[in-house]
C-alpha cells in the first residue's frame, strides 16, 4: 500500500484551522504517524512565535521616516495669466470669425436690432456661466491634487 503524505501546506492548514479542513486530510492525520509528528512540530513553532515579545524600537521610527521624505514643493499657479491668455485667444478668434464671415451678416437685416442684442447677450451670459463653472471645477481638482 502506497501512502502519500500530506504536503506542508495541508499540514499548516490543519494546524491553523482544523474546523474547515477536508475530510481526507483529517482521516490521513488520524492514521499517519509521520504527519502527526509534523503537526506537533508546527504547533510548537506557532506557540513559540506567539510567546515571543513584540519587537519594540528604542527610537521613533515614524519620525525618522518623515524626516527622509521630500518636503512638498508649493508652487503658485498663475491662474490670472491663464484667464487673460484664453480671453485674448477668444477675442481674437471671434474677431477673425467676424472678419471672415462679414459677407453673411446680411442675414440679420430683416431682424430688429433689439432681437440681435438679446441673442448676443444671452449667448454671452451662457458662455460666461459655463466658463466660470469650468474654472471652479479646475480649481477644485487642483486642490485635490495638492493634497497628494
């Protein structure tokens, strides 16, 4: 009869958690003296490890680690310059579009002037609102990145 002994993993699993072991492992341990000896050795090892005192440093490890970390570099974002650049680019783009498409402005001849102003003011208000919202989201995300 060929007896295949349990692997070290199976023996360790039995020592740590007898309740959830497979039935064939428990039966093998019941009949095999070699595997029971291994179990006793592992139980002694685990008991010895648990009896050892917890390691303690005579210095403050967290303080030493924090001293070795690089200090965060604070940079001031030049948000006002960014706003001016985008503003000038928008005005230049709008001016170029008006210059290039001025031949099509005769479409507005039949519309009263007040309606043109209302349409323009509404469009500008919506664009300004969207740009402010976009800028606030940008600032919030930059604050989140600064925390890390």
